[in-house]
C-alpha cells in the first residue's frame, strides 16, 4: 500500500475525491479538517511538473502559475489514506481532477 495525502479548498472537493477513491483498492481513506499548524504549509497542485511522488498538499505566495485568487483561498480539508501500489497513479489522477494539492518538497 502507498500513502496518499491531498489538501483541498473545500469539504465538498475533499468528499468528492474520497468517494472516487473508494472505487480503487484503498484503506483508511478519510477526510478531516486541516490542523492549524499545517495551514501555512507550502503546497503545489498534484502532478505539477517537478513535484515528487509521495504525499499530496498549500500554495505558497510566490508559486508560479497559480493565480492570486487561487493562492488567497484557504485550504480547509485533507484526504489521507492508503492505496494499492498498482493503483497509485489512478489515485493521483482522481486527486488532481478534484483540485487536490500536495506538500511542496
């Protein structure tokens, strides 16, 4: 199993991503509010060129290619869990389609 973690700007986006992830072989997938100590993390869109594989995350104020409006909207929810290794790419595509972000390396 591979860990997945994605940050979202709305509970609706997070719940929709979780629902789609349920079609894959997953374990312990859950939606939760982002803890206050993680709200200032630097995040990039999932599958952004140069993003490392692994966990998914908040946009820093200088992030290239991200509009000011996108940067200013606060991330509110996180989806975490595990997915079967052979379905990891599918999981990332689901998270990307639902506007998920990952932690910037």
